[in-house]
C-alpha cells in the first residue's frame, strides 16, 4: 500500500510539474496561475475562470486531464486506504494479542514451568529474563539478543514427561479453538508454535510408557521439546513487551509469575 501511494504520488508530481511548466511557457501564465490551473484541472474542479488560449495549451490540458485526473483520485483513494488499513491492522493486532494473553494464561506459562526443568542451561535464562516492572524497550531488545544466542539443551530426565503430557492433554480443547481462530493465521510465529505443540502432544500421546524410553526415542522427544520451547520463549517475551506498553496491570501479574524467576510469587509485597 505504501509503495502504491509513492508511485501514484510520483506520477502526480511529474504531471503537475509538466502542467505548470507547460502553461507558463505556452500560455504565458504566472507561476501562481499555472499551479492553480494545473491543480483544478487534475482535481476536476474546473471553475472556468482560467482556460487555455493556444492550441498547444489545449492539447496540454487534455493530457493533464487524461493522465492527471485518474492519478489525483488514485492518490486520494490510496491515502484513505492506507489510514483505513492501519486502523484495521491495529484492531487485528489487538485481537491476536488478546488470544496470546488467553494462551499464556491458560497454558503457555504452565508449559514454560515444565520446560525450564528440562533445560540444562536455564540458569543463564534466570539472569537474562529477570523481567521487572522497570524494564524499558532497550531491556527487551537486550533480552531478545540474549535469547537468540541461548543454547537450548534439553534433558528429559530432569523433568516429568508424563506430567507434561497431562498438562497438554488437559488443554487440548483450548489448542483446537486457538488453531481455528482466523486471527491467528496472520501471526505466523504463533501458528508455528501451535503446530509444534500439537506435534509434541501427538508424539507424547503415542508412547505407552514415558518412563521407559529408548535413548534414541528420548532424544527424539527432546528435539520436539526444544522446538516448542524455542518458539514459546520468543512469544512469551514478545507478549510481555506488548502488555508492558499497553496493559500495566497484566504486566504486573506476568512479572510476579515469571517462570524464569525462582523467587517469583503472585503475592503483592509492596
């Protein structure tokens, strides 16, 4: 949309310049009259107080009408569409973030609590993701950079695969409702997260006994956990940044229940 506006606007400026220069040269108009006549012609206003006197001026006017009217209207329409689309995009983002809030409230935070038990390198995240009420944009940017460098090392022996499976199964209806939500399809990363969760749920459900797994099979599941964990980390941090900017009360609760803060407590102490 922005590119289209730029193209139409560039054509409009070129035609306007041609009209101004042409009317000044062939119609002996002043700069003010040339600008005025070119614009009222392109805007289809045509008051009739100024009109071309020469043959060349009339031909130029025809060219300005044919090329300029459509371009002028296109510029106006495109700018209008741009503002409308921005508003619609803002509404869509609000809906997506409402869904994200539901996801983390009902399932995402619990999954993170399970995954941190599997993560051999979680102590570095305890340091990097100590989100506080005082965090600003630069703090979130630094956390993103650290997450990109974080080496996820999953050891399923450190946690409880059966408890993870039961957690996911208890929220399977929520997952189905989320994947069916049309707004989610516009959020590619979250869609990838949901697909990864569904795959992990299916993998865990197919095993008869999660406490007795071959090493190769356990390694495969750890890879699936790593995939979900990675998606979940970035979406969690992105969501915290959003509610920090827009909903302070939600951010306060998220900080007090931070799965990467061993001392986090929902109780308000001050």
